[in-house]
C-alpha cells in the first residue's frame, strides 16, 4: 500500500473521530436540554467550563478546513477546561483522552502532510 493511501486513512480517521466526539457531545447537550439533571450554571467558572468544553468538542469539525489551527484550539480548550473546572484526571482521564483523540489525529495528519506531502528536493 502506498503512502498516499495511508495519508487518506489517517485523514478520514481524524474526521470520523471528530464527528463521533462532536456528535456524542451534542447528544449529551440535547439530552440535558430536554431532561435537565441539574439547575442552570450559577458561577462564572461553570459558564466558562461549558464554553471551553464546547470549543474542545466542536473544534475538530473546523479541522476539516483548518487542521492545525483547529486541533491546537481544541487541545488548548481541553487543557484549560481541565484546569479551570478542576477536573480530576485520575477519575475521568479516559473521557479527556477520548475528547483529545480527534485533535491529536488532525495534528498528526497535518504533520504527515507537511513532511511527506511535498516531493523531496534534490540538488
């Protein structure tokens, strides 16, 4: 199999995982709208946490057009979310890891395209 084929596989793996994470997030948000389990946010930290997790989960959809920028935005928002809401990684680290997968794959795809996508120059 050629390098181009593997590059296409990586690109579509990133896209599919981005859709799955964004879709799962939107499903959870819609469920919370229709059947709320808690009251509305009351502190600025809660509102900021909602905004950051929304950015982290939906930014991979922007990565279809702007791979590196959207992936970095997603990872930065996820890191800020973990620190601001004081999320305990020892208990929920798998959730954070799953949310980071699309951004990591988009960054990997971007890096591979930058290095292998250009023809090698010889003097």
